[in-house]
């Protein structure tokens, strides 16, 4: 997925911002939500964000 892809439309949060949050230590949706305030309004982004977070965490663990 393109890093510029907007995941949370309410906050304008991109995939790259979520990846950065994971790189900085967030390991769950709740931890990313705390850092970036995603999924607190309409929650449409929650499932996609969870999938991205899982993928980014797996990528980091493989390194």
C-alpha cells in the first residue's frame, strides 16, 4: 500500500504515519490509536488500520 494512502479520513492519517507509530513502539490498534487518535470518531478505519498494524509488526519482527 502506498504510504500516502489515507487510512483514517477523519484525521487524515496515512499508512506511513501508522507505520512510523509501529516503528516507534506501538504494537496494537489501541497503542496506535493513542498516538495518532485514529478510530475515535466514525471508526470506519479500524479494520484496515488493524491489518496494517499487524503487517508492520510482522515486518519488523522478521528483520
